[in-house]
C-alpha cells in the first residue's frame, strides 16, 4: 500500500522534495496533504515558527482527554507545519 500511494502521487512530488526527503517522510507528507489539502511550503514560515506550531499543539493536547482526538490534533499540527515548510523530521525533533 505504501508503494501504491507513492507511485500514485509521484508526479505530484517536486524534484527537490523527492531528493530532500526519505520515502517515509514523503508518505507522511502525501497522506496529510491528501487528507487536509494544501501543499508543502504553501505559507510563509517567517509568519509562524515551528515553536509556535508545537506550542499550540501542546495546549490543544492538554485540553483533550479522548485519544482519537489527540491523534487527530497531532496530525493537524504536523499538516500545519508542512504548510509552513517544516519537514516531518523538524516537527518531530521540536516535539522532543
């Protein structure tokens, strides 16, 4: 299934992204962008830092008790980071 998703969206992935990101990162990126829309680096990262994105994620997670909703909040935050041009790797490193 992973290979099917990558093959299906291969023409949608720019050369820079295919060279810069590993297969797993591209799969995450394609899945989230397909689910929530937009494209990588759509928004100006000077307007929103990765710290601000993660801070908002943590605030929202602290309010939530439902595990499935927490997973969705995490997905949305990572999608938001992608829109601002932050890679999954940078997002996860910031969470640490």
